């Protein structure tokens, strides 16, 4: 169990579609911590057509990783802000050894430390099933996630949170999902061993209902 005391600095690792965003939402509803999703930050930047958005858009569309120096600069700048002093839950970062090392160096320089790295265990076939049925809210400030079978919205195609339209993400089409999974295996899986060797890794069963998986995850985080 991770004892976070007052401050919690956590990473939610895991393949695309393993439920990181869904479960991160449950953690922040229960524990006072900021949820920082690089994917959500990038999608918001694309929606705003700002400088970062224009740079990352082609990578997101192809399901490829945004270059390390760009994503690391965005994250380091974000976690250096005052509202992260009480901790954060990183969702989707780091995803490469370069990003993990850059994060480690930044935290060391700031005299901060990671408390844990949480990894849901989910098979590739389950991931394809989850991503093909995922629907997301089109409102950039909401981005709430649903699933047509496992977590449907109350009104078909309409977000329960803000009432905007739900769509399928561009990168949830079959070919792009396969590309994202291939990249996960090549680039991100080595991080599992990296964090295991630092005694930070906590694996949990990611199969079951959203509620069951959430209980397993929260059981790993002890707050005092
Ligand atoms: P990002 O948005 O982070 O995509 P991802 O990691 O591929 O993760 P997803 O958002 O697809 O899935 P998730 O694990 O959050 O699952 P969710 O909860 O939605 O990144 C997008 C892109 O940005 C990347 O491809 C890359 O281009 C770029 N990027 C981001 N970070 C980067 C980085 N560090 N470096 C470089 N590039 C980066 O759940 C999926 C579905 O399953 C939902 O429909 C949900 O309702 C359903 N579901 C959830 N839990 C369950 C359950 N227990 N049972 C059944 N269904 C469930």
C-alpha cells in the first residue's frame, strides 16, 4: 500500500484504453489531488488551435507519441505550478524512458519524490473492445468518457455531465488503436521494470466493472 501522507505524487501507467482516465476521475473524486492527463491537455490544445495544439495534432491523429522534449516541457511546466504543491496524479505520462528520466531529474532538482506508479493489468483484446465502444464529450473543458456497452450515458449520444454531444475519438478507429498498442509495447512497457526496480510499482487487476477496478485501485492508496 502506498502511504501518501498529506501529499500524493502518483503515476497511472498502462496501455491505451486500460481505464486510466476513468479511474483517475474516481481517485480525484475521493482524494484531494490534481488529475493531469497529457492526452486531455493535448486534445484541449488542439481544440483551441494554440501553438502546442498545432504541433501535436498530427501525432494524435496517427496515434503516435508526441516527441519527448515537447511533452516533457508541457508536463514539467504544469507540475511546477503552485496548485501542484499538494500533489498530482499523472495519467499518460511518462510513456518513454526519456520522459521517465526527465521527470525523475525534475523532481530530484525540486526535492520532491514520487509516491507510487499504478498499473492496471488489462489484455490487448479487452482494450480493443473498450476503445471501439468508447464515446467522449466534445466539450474541451469536460471530455467525460463513456462506453456504449459498459458505461453508457443516460441519453444516447449526449454527455451526462454537461449535455454536449458525444463522439468517437479520431484515434479510436481500429487501425490507429493497433498502432497505439504497438507503440505501447515498444516504448512504454520498459517503464514497468524501471519503476519496479525503484520499488514504486503497484499492479492491480484492471478487469471487472469500473466500480470493482476502482475499489482495487483505491485500496492501494492509503491517505492519512
Ligand atoms: P491519451 O488520451 O493519454 O490516450 P491513451 O493513453 O491511449 O489512453 P486513453 O485515453 O485511450 O485510455 P484510458 O486508459 O484513459 O482509458 P479510458 O478510461 O478512456 O493520449 C492520446 C494521445 O496523446 C497519444 O496517442 C499521443 O499521441 C499523445 N500523448 C499523450 N501523452 C503522451 C506522452 N506522455 N508522450 C507522447 N505522446 C503523448 O477507458 C477506455 C474505455 O473503456 C472507455 O469507454 C471507458 O468507459 C471503458 N472502461 C473503463 N474502465 C472499464 C472497465 N473496468 N470495464 C469496461 N469498460 C471500461
